[in-house]
């Protein structure tokens, strides 16, 4: 077994593009596959980040409604992915589907994204303050 | 132990954040910024909380770009024909700001992450629309969260 001990990997043809050999003849692009921003935060009292990357602040907008402000802007608005979910300590609402996503595309800016923590059950839907909230973004940075 | 920040001017901001994440301890602030948008009078008060990793960068110094870089990008994005940023170098190539106190970092954050029409001349308006407080000054629950407003009597 060999161990690679280096500080930087740089593309030879394009510095910011590294291809990783995938299954069969597939190639996976390293940079395109990285989360560029992520956060784990509480949802009770005043929501606070537990841990994060590339976040400058979190704005509590209302019940189950948060705005994530980035340190390094994304390159284009509405062009990066948003995905997330939430849990309760004790998981009282375990039978619901739970997602954290932007409600309006106009809320997906290069500097921030506003999201809602939405639960969906067989007969109900709504936003809620969950104990633990998780969100990440993939896309190109400015 | 003092950690010295490398010379980061010209280094992509995202790479600087990697360095900071590796080297700096996150700092949880007790400060909260409570604000109301006068353009959305029916909306509840919003509360902005600094990110602990970001605050560590701000108080370390030499990592974050000047707040004016964000203003310029915001102007670009406000253009009707905006497609994507072409001046990202404003984040990466401008001289990073020196270390800030926690209070200075909060002021920087207000000017970065809260709309200008909220914080500009906020202390001259009849109705207080922005307050910096400690977390213990806020309700310790979420009851009627969508009805929260700044208590004008307390901040007067």
C-alpha cells in the first residue's frame, strides 16, 4: 500500500479540474463533486450553528425559516443545488418526510439562500422548528 | 499559542476557509442582531447570528475580504442582465482585512448580511429597526415566533 503525502493536487491541463477514475470508463470530476457550503444548526431558542463551512451567518427569519449567508459567494444565482433535512431529539415526528429547501427560486442568491424546514405527512404539511437542521450546497463558486 | 495567518492576498477565499477550519477554534458569540425590514412591515423580526467559524476568521485577521467586495458583487447581481459573477477576484485578490474585535466583526457582518436599507441610518428612524443585543435578551422559546417584533419601549 502506498500513502500519498501532499498539500495540493492541481490539474495539469486545467489547474482547477481534477478527474477521478470512476466505475468502468466513467470519470468523476473532483471539484464539481464537492459540497461548497454546509451547516448543521439548532432550531430552538435562537438557531445557532453547531458546525459549518463557508457560512458567515445564519438569520432566523421565522418559524422553520432560515437564511444562510455565505462567506464565499456562489458564481450564479439559482444555479447551485440545495439539499437538507432535520431531526427532532427523540424523533417525535419520525413518520413525516422532512426537507430543508428554498421555497422560492428568487431566494437563491449568490450570497445567501433562504430555506424552510418543511414536513410532509399523509394528511398534513407545514414548517416547523426542529431541534437539528442540516443543509449543504453544491455548485460553482465566484 | 498565537497562530500566524499566512499572506492570503491572491489566495482563493475558499482555500483560506480550509486553512481557518483546520487551524482556528470556532468562536460562539453571545451577540445577536435583531432587525425588521421596513419594506416588509408584516414580517416578523429577523435575528442574525454570526457563524462561529466565520467569527474565528474575523478575529484572527488576514482572511476575510473587505466588506466593500461583497457590496460590489451585490451591485453586479442586482443588474437585470446578471448571469454570473465575473468579478470574483474582489473576494480573492483584495487585501484581506485585519483582525477585528468581536464588536467590529458584528458591525462588518451587519453591513455584509443585512440589507443596506435596514442598517443605513437605522438610529435616526422613528421606529427602531435594528438592535444588537445579547442572546439572553431574547425569548428562550419559539412561541408565536412569527409575531415577534422589536419592543420599541425597551430599545428607546
